[in-house]
C-alpha cells in the first residue's frame, strides 16, 4: 500500500511540475524603463500627467535573458467605459543579453472621465505565455480649452441639387475645464464659394472638472441655429467638402470637421463611362474574425445611364470579401452606393493590410481606390489562449482521474491477494 501511494505521489508531482513550467519563464524578460507621454517612470516619478484627447506615446526598454521567438509587447489602459485603450506591437524575436526598445501609442478619448488615475499595463508575452506584466499610474485631466464638434446635421440630405438650399445644424460640446463664451460657428463650401456663420452664446465647463463653478443650470453642450447655404445654380455635378470650423477662446482656439456633399447640377463634359467615386474611409481597423465595411459612393457624371461594377482585389490573403450590391445601375447625374465587406480571417497577421477597390462602367475601369485595414490579431490570440488553458485543465483532470482509477485497481488487487492468503 505504501509503495503504491509513493508511486502515485511521484507521478502526480511530475505532472504538476510539467504544467507549471511556463511560470518559470517570467524572469526571461526584464523591463528596464518605461516612458509615457514624454516622461520616464522612476523612483521619483510614480504618476504621469496626460490630457484626454491626446496621443500618449509609451516607450519600453527591456532586456532578454534568453533567446525567445514570436514575442509581442502590449500597452493598455482599462477603466474606460466603452472599451480598453490599447496598442500592440507586431511579432518580434529577442536574443539573450540584448536590450531592446519598443514604442506604442495610446489614443486617449475625449470623453474619458477626467481628474482620474488610470493604470497603464505593459505586457510582454509569447504565444499563450505572459512573460512580464507591469503597472504604471497615469493621471488623466481635461484640457483648459477643449471644444469638440459632436455632430454636423445637414438638410435635406448629403445629396442636393444645384440651386437648392442646404441647411446645417452644428452640435458643440465643451470638454475643457473653462467656461467658453461667444463661440463662433462657421460653415463653408470653398469650391462653391459659399459660406455662413452663427454663434453659440456660452458653454459651461465640463461637469467632470467643474468643482468650483456653480453651473447646475447651465449646459456644457449646445447646437447652433440652423445655418443656411445656397448651392449655386451653375454648380457642376460632383462631390464637395463642407468645412465646419468652431472658433473660441477669443479667437485663439479652433476645431474643424469636414463633411462631404454630392451636388447634382450641370454635367461636365467627360469621357463615356466616367464617374466620380469616393470611399467613406481610406483606412479602418478590425480585429481578427471581425467584419469591417467600406461604403463606396458613385456619382454618374455622364449623360446616360450606366451599370457600374464594384470589386475588391488584393484582400483574399487576409479576409473573405463580399460586395453588396456588386452591380449598381445609376441614372445620369445621380449617385449610387455599394458596400465592400471584409470578414478578416482568424489567422490574419497583425498590422496594416492594403487592397484595391475598382469601379467599372460597362467593363471599363473608371476608378481605382487603394484602401487599408489595420488588423488587430490580439483578440483571436486571446481566444486561442483561452482554449489552450481550457485544454490544459482538461488534460490535468483526465490524468488525475486515470491515477485514481489506477490506484483503485491496485488497491483491489492487493485486497484480492490478501483474501487468497
């Protein structure tokens, strides 16, 4: 009996040691220094200041104590209501005794809770094994003057006929810690030579920072009155930028936002089958396994109806592509839409991938747009990590069950031998 128990104990300890082996690798990487927002953490600096809305660069210096392949370095901030704020490097290898420097960027949202302490987590990991995890304090404050354009509302629509009136309402929010007065709201369409302006009387300081000001009955966001613009009757058919500019703090500060409208007007003389093509964004980001969509807008500049074909090339290596609809029939002077949808593959590599959107009219290419998608493979990696952990737990349970069955069988055998004698 004693001999049997010793054998089982030795096997069990060997299994536990085998499973616990990755934990030893934590000392394989030493973080030497971390710099955030231009300031280095050290024995005298434990908390670093940053303003929301800015980009905080994180620079990490570390030394490898072993040769390790397929590493990644990640910096992230939790506690933001809508998502984690994070950045991850591409995969790299390290050699023992060599010191490395990696840079990441954390985009601090404008609507983070101000006057709060957040934790910057710096992690170095190899596949499913976390080698280093360090924490650093970041105090996020609101800027002194910080107005944001929340929304630009256009009526009757973003497509309008020449000679018609365009009405715009601009929503502005104060994200700073100072009350703003006499806020000027400008709107213009430079290529059409039209502009107009309005004023917002005042916006109180952001409620998160206004500890000393009694503004319970005041608003920190407001909309302008409806601003009127007349589209010239001789405007040519095409896409035009609508530039919204908000000027405040006695003209020392300003914020701008650009929208696009399509004017259906006089048709320029163009070659047969030509079109004006625009994509809603030149670059988007997506996690592995996630779908991302690009809106393609086509204005028929010719004097006849055309059937336009939309296709995407060069994306098959990292995504499954679908175009809906693949064919768009557009009358002369009108605008049509199609969507290029990418379902990023689980095995897609981290980083920026490029592909081309082509638009054809009657089998003739009228436009080509090169766009990119920034793939974050971390989410897929996390899913694999979870599955690997679950599988490891299952293996341990199966081994323990097998040991128990073997022990019971041996004990039964010993009992039978004792009965025989």
